[in-house]
C-alpha cells in the first residue's frame, strides 16, 4: 500500500460524499486547485496544517482519512455501521445527526 495514494483516495471519497469540487476544496483550505489534484492522485502529501484544514472542510477526522480498508462487501459495511451506531445507542443528538446525514445521502 502506498500511503500517499490511499490518503488521496480517501480525501477524494470524502470530498465527493460532501459534494465539494476540487476547486471549492482548494478555496476552502487556501491552496491552488492543482494541489488538491496532486494530493488526490497521490503525487504529493499534504502538510500537517493542510491535512487538518482538509479534514475540517470534509467534515471528518484526520484519522478517518488514514483509515484504509481493503475491498469490503456491502455486508461488511452494514455490520461496521451497525456496530458504530450501537456505540451511540444512548446519544440522541448524535443519532439524530447520523440519521439526517444518511437521509441526505439517499
């Protein structure tokens, strides 16, 4: 696994999930658009400062950008989602937020 490429794929995935263009992300974090393209293709690694800005712009944690999972089935994802939701069983505010996010995806 090449770290820069896997990180770039995750940044691209979260960017698309948030319906943000490369141009908009570049504007949000204060870099040139070609920098975002180079990061997403694994050509360059973002600075720690820009990595934090990227994660904030994409509404995720930096750690999620480094979470690399090999080919998973739909069942694997469903199980993982259910496990994570179970951890929040008593947190109505977070569950409501997750529910609203899922509704936006559908």
